């Protein structure tokens, strides 16, 4: 069974979401946004092993701390192929408009409709839901759905 912790952070109150398997302590972190550094303490406090860093889409408020999380945990970054260019381009991720351009590390792997993310003994199903961005993704597990905007 998977556990979920969703906490809004930063000026946009974006949910940074931590999902983990209680038995294996494997975890996935979604959308590390502005001012969400204390999620690192939460991961360590619970004794979790971060397996993936995932962005539901490529806007600035969902990728803001990708660099910090990747440096701290040395985990692969995943996003849909259509939003991948947004990670490294402040015009495309809209951060240039704020006066503080954000560039994320590039994705290590891309996700698509029908993929699954294994977390310990369970899996999240991946769905491609273009609209907000061309590569927007949602993740389903019985009992909850992880969305971006």
C-alpha cells in the first residue's frame, strides 16, 4: 500500500507530493516547487529511499527545485517528452517572465501514456492529459490521483 503526503509551498501554493511504500521505504517525489526544501527533511525523517523525481508538467512552479533534489538524492528526473524542452528553457517554462530564470537539469527519462512507476510493491499508472501543457501527466493509484494544475 502506498502513502501520500501533499504539501502546498511557495508563492503559487503548488503541491509538492511525496508517495512512498511503507514496507520497502521506496519513494517518488512530484513537483518540487519554490520553498519546498523541508521535503528533504521529511524524506530523511521517514527513512525513505527516493527512487524518482517526477514533474507533472514543465512550468516553473513545478520544476523550481529539481536541481536541489537531484543533487541531494542522485535520482533520475522524469517528465513527458513534450514538456522536456521546458526544463532547460526559461522562456518555455515561463520563468523568464518573473525576472528570475529557472533552468532545471534535463530529464533522465521520459514518461508516456500507459507507463507505470513502481514504488516498492505497488505501481502508479501514468496518463497523458495534454491541455495545460502539451505534456501534462497524471498518476493514478486506487485511492488517489496525482495531478499538476
